[in-house]
C-alpha cells in the first residue's frame, strides 16, 4: 500500500490504541509515533446493547467493545476537527467490526483503508512492513 505523507495510522485492539503519522514521501513509509488522545473511561454507547447476547458472554468482551467505540469516537472528533486528513486503521477483526458501527461520515471520507491484523504488540518497523505489504 502506498501511504501518503501526513497520513495517520491507528493501530487498535480491545485494550490499546497506537497512533502514527507517516513522515516519508510516497512511496516511502516512515511512521512517527503520536501521543494517544485522552480516552474517557466507559463509553456506554457500545457493548451495553449486547449485554444479554450470546456473542458477548463475558465482561471482558463488553469492555473491549466499549474501548473500540471510545477509540472511534476520538477518531471521529479528530476527523471532524480536521486533525486527521487521511487515515489507515489496523485492527483485529472483532475490534474493527465494532469500530465500523461508529464511523462518522467525516471519518469514512478520510479512510484510506483497513488492515485486519492485531499489531498493537508489534514494533514500529513491523507495522511499517505490514502497511507496505497490504
């Protein structure tokens, strides 16, 4: 994948958010780590609707869904404010599926793509390699 200069990369799982900005000019990829946004505890807009579902039998999954919705809310705010002009999301399938339910139209317009892979425990170099091969 060719990642434009200045594009934001969000690497997410049910517990962590890593943000990067591509500082290299096309077709290069050189990710610079960004400070994570403040994420309030408990979104309440996700997970809660699944409380009695077989798909979410335990509290851990509910917390992961809430975290994904909270991350998406932060990304939505950044997109609406113009802080994110282009975005690539890297997330495991479950987290990405939950996030998709909360994408604001402004975020969808800025979305370059999605990589379905759990990369939060990987190094910046490994994340760069995953983007190159996507």
